[in-house]
C-alpha cells in the first residue's frame, strides 16, 4: 500500500478557510471517486514559516497506477479549482510513500 501525502502551506489569515474548503469540498469529492481512501488531515507544528500554517493531507492508494489515474481524472482539476479559490495564498507539494510496516 502507498500513502499519497500533500503538504500545504498557507497564510495564517487563510488557514481556517482552507481547512473548511478541504473538509467540505476537496475531501468529499476525492472520496466519491473511490481511488484514494482513508483521508487524514493533520496540522504540522514544526518547521513552519512565520505568518503561515502548514497541513498534511494523506490518502491511502493501492498502487502508483491508481494514483496516476486519479491524478489525470480528478487531481489536476481539483488543483486548478484550489488555485482559483486561493490563488497564491496556498502552495502544496506531493510526496508518495510506501508503507513498509
């Protein structure tokens, strides 16, 4: 099993709205497609810049082929939507990890 993680950094003033958007829009839409499972949204407490908040959104995914299908079918569109809503106030970077235990 793989873990698909996206770490987001947002300005402090936008953090609350960003978390609401993730919980009410992004996460339910991803869950509906069913390729990514068991979302976990956490706040990162270390290594943050002044006047910013950081969050990690993690999903379980069966394999990299499934993740690629999700990315082309849904992920790119959701990223564009996030950019329309939050513009340059949110940046994210993905990490793909393999569970070894």
